[in-house]
C-alpha cells in the first residue's frame, strides 16, 4: 500500500464534536493562509514574467492552460502589484485569519487602508462592514463634482455694472478736483514768488539810495 495514502496516515481521532469543529477550523485557517501566500506568489510570477506585456490575450491563454479563471489571475497579479512582501506578512497578524475572498474583494483599497481596518476590527463581520464603508466613501469622494459657480442674474449683473460705472465717474471727478486744486496752488505759489521778487528789488533800491 502506498505509504502516502490517506489510509496509512496517522491522526488523532477527536474526542467529541466540539474538538472536531475546532480542528476543522484550524485546517480551514491553514488553507486560507496557504491560499493567500500561493496566490501572491502566483501574481508575482505573472507580473515578473510578462511585465507590461500582460493583456487580455495572455490572461485568456493562461486561464485556458491552467484552469484558473481570468478573474483569479487578474486579482492575483493586482495583489502582487499592490502589496509588497512585508505588507503581505501583516495580513496574518490580526485577531483572526483572512481568507483570499476578503483580500481579493477589496483590492481597490490601498494596502495601508486595508491593513488599518484589519488590525482595528475585532471580528470578520466588523472588518467586512468597515471595508465596504471605506470603499463607498472613497467612491463618493471620487465622483463628487465640484460645486458650480453661482450665476449672477442678468438684472443683478447690470445693476452691478452701473454701480461700477458710477464709481469710475466719481473717481474721475475726484481726479478733476485734485487737478484744479493743484493748479490753484501752483498759481498761489507763482504769485508769492512774484511778490517776493518785488520786495527784494524794493529793498535793494532803498539800500542804494541810503548809501
């Protein structure tokens, strides 16, 4: 008999149903961890081999030849691109293990955002809800349109133009007043200079007569 067959492998029979359930959970967790690691390695290989040449034709060929779905191959590659190795290790340091389904369904989120929610969550359900809310808020922020500039009604705009024109006219009038005042001041200065010249001449005549 083949020594690797199931019949020859030794295992401990669970003592009760609860122990059986706990062991099955453990196997499921190990399967989840292994799947995430394997799909990350798969994505790395695809990305490293094809680089920028990877398109729908390559994806379809791999799917036909390997049995993986195109969706799985695409998500594996995206996973490898978005997550550096050290962040993949962080996926196994939370309060509970992660399944590939949770990781693959949330690749639209940045790795840091995903990990933040994962480490804060206390249960898988809490994590799932937090991730969905994060994606909704992110999608809303991207689609939110900037507020349109309020259009001024035509009548209101015309009134504002008239007000501006009045201000311009007032400014022009002020300038004319300043010019008139300046001209008047210049005339007064000239008059004072003329009077001062006459006074100096008179004083010079008196001094000459006295001498």
